């Protein structure tokens, strides 16, 4: 997966274009906020430029005009997009925003074409019942299908919730977030084994026959440890190395690395330190073994 295509964008134009060595992730999750700031601050188009080595990009919301800017850059550099509609609170509380974003996606699809989008997720770990989440997923999928949009539609949730509630993989694919760090019994060097030997079999059993995307998988570099899981830059590097090799060895599921840069506005040292670029040496180091 993702061997030589040019893609992504996301650094200020005053910086050198970053580059990834050959790697085996399906894509990279990117926040709509610039990294390293304590407040949520929209990335501008001027802050988006190419990164060599990425095949697809995942966004979790359409704020900051992100869908149009990401789709435009994707079209320019030949990559695809996993688009995500953000849901604030419950489905009922977020219904107006969801419906507005469906229209935004329909317009982008018309502009950039069916081949640009590998999927659309309605919500990311939405704080609502599986039945309520999936009722809206089916509603969105039905509407988009009725107006000629063929993009696969689902939701994204943590892998344990999907395992325990298979209804969440009832649409076109399963979108699961799987961070080995939060298991508590896994070291950074076992991150790939965790995804492919624990998460993967559980999801395939819960979602037989479905395409499975691991929509987030990474490791924090700061904050409290979690049992055997240590939060440090060295451990983040080890986790990415192990995940990359595991993705090479098993292509039956598609894994999105998480995430582009640190998001300090999140306010939790673990959650805000999953960023990769500007911190982890990938070429000749973390990606070298595979």
C-alpha cells in the first residue's frame, strides 16, 4: 500500500517539502488545525503543500473549508480522500450540521469526481447509541445514492465498540480506531501485532465480508504511561516502525497512521502528542526496516 505516489500537503510554504520513504500505510489522518498551537487554528491553503509518499488523507470534519482544500490538493497530487463528517454530541444534537455537511460533500463529489473519495464517515466515535448512529449513516447513504453519489459510507468508532456492537459495521465498510497505547498491556514494539493479531481478527469476526479501515493508529510521545505502554518520542518511533512492517506483511486491512502533527489544543498530553512530522525521523530510520 502507498509505495511511491506523491501526495499530501500540510507544511507552510516557507518550509522544505517533507518526504516519506516507501511505506505501507494506507494513508494519514490530518487535523484541520495547524499543529503546535494551544488554540484550534485553521490551516490555510498556503499552509498546504506536497509530501512524497502518502497515498490517501483522512479528515474528520469539513470546518476550515477543509474538504474543498484537501480535495483540490488531492486532485493536484493524485491521492485520495477519506472524508469525515464531524458530529458534535449526539446524532440528534448534530443533525443540522450533519445535513449541511452532506450537501458540502455532494458538491465536492460533483467537482472532484467519484474516484477522489475512498469513503465518507458520519461521525468519529460519536457519543450516541449504535442504533442512532447507524440510522443516520443509512439515511446519508440512501440520500447520496439517490442523487448519484457512489462513495462508500459508514462511521468511525473505536474498535472495541465495533467488536461489541457489530451493527456499526452494517453499512459499506468498517471504520475502526485502534491505538495500542490505550490497551495498557502492549509495548510500543508490539503496536503492529496488536492491530493485526488482536484487532483485525476481532473485527473480521464482527464484520464478516466487510472492508476494514483502521482509521486511526498511532502512539503518543508525551503524558502519562498506561501500564506497559510508555509515552515517549522513542516509543512513538518504535510503534510506527512496527505498524509499518505489519502493514507490509498483511494487506487484508488498510491502516491510516495517526496523525500528521501534534494538536496541542486538545489539552491532554497523551491525546495531543500523536503527531509524527517534525518529531519522528522516518526516512532511514523508522521506515527503514520495511
